[in-house]
C-alpha cells in the first residue's frame, strides 16, 4: 500500500509553494494514480495494507480548497480521501509556508462527512509543534481535537497524523491508547510496519517529479512489500 499526502490546492495556474498544487496538476495526478492504483478509504487500511496496488489519499490540516477543489473533483469518481484536521483553524485561516490559507467551515465538513467519501482524522487542535511544546500541552491539545471531531461528527477519530517535530515515548503511549494508526512522512509502508509510524509520500506540483515519485515508490512498494 502507498499513502499519498497533499496539503493545499489552488485555482491559480502556478504554485509558489511546495505545499500547494494547482487544480490542473492535481486532476492530472489523480488520473495518473487512479489508473495505477485502487484508491481506498483509510477505514479499510488494515484490509489492504499488504496489497501492492492500493493507495490512500490524505490531506493535512484542513484547507478550504480540500472542499472547493479536491472534494468537487474526487466525488465525481467516488474516490474516498482523508483530511487530518486541525480543528482550531476551522472557519479561520492557517499559515502554511509563506501563505495564509483559508480553512474549511463546519458546513463544508458536514457535507463531506455525510457523503461518506471523506474521513476526518486527528491532527491536534492547534497544530502544535512537538519540538516546542511539552507532552502535557500536546496531549491536552490532541484531546481537544478528538472532542471537537466527536461533538461535531459523532465519532472518535481512529487515525492521527503528527504535526512537525519528534514525538517522545509519553506521547507514543498516549497515541497507542487512543488511535489505531498514526501517520507521518516519508516513504512506502514496509512489510514490517509500526502502526504508530505509518509512512506517506508527499506529492508536489511539478509533473516530472510527481511521475518519478509515483514510479519510484511503486517499484519500491512492489519489491519490498
Ligand atoms: Zn499539518
């Protein structure tokens, strides 16, 4: 299995950030991926984790373009995806690289959730950096994130994605108790995987890089899974 990661998409024709992919390229990339992989929902991760030609699509943070671009496109093909949501920024904005980007609203989140195509998972409430905050602060912040998702969507998220920074053992123990799988960057899912450190592949704007990334990791996946 391969898990792909995006952050933000844009209607502009060029992107000034490695975190932002243009709508045009995103659609090309999805077509490229869907020809080569069966794209499944994160809720089926356990069933497919050892399969070679299966992929999961994820978006980090919760930018408005995940609704206005990704969802509008992916729903046409019934392609499921996951948004790792930092709940503090909902109906506001968050700084990503050198851009301040608008965030999803709860109404958009409800609509996507009700479509059954989109799973909202945990990414801490305030997008805390594990380097700069204490374990206590981080655990409280994850709890707040779980509470918000549960009170709005009616379930406790089973999946978590780390914001930047290294995680220590106290946090690992907490995550182990509260989540089925935790995700990070970078790599393909190895044969012997750690449920708390599932690697993903970040996809970028430039198409030659994208094709190289997809082909290289597909090969790696075929050889090592
Ligand atoms: Zn993030």
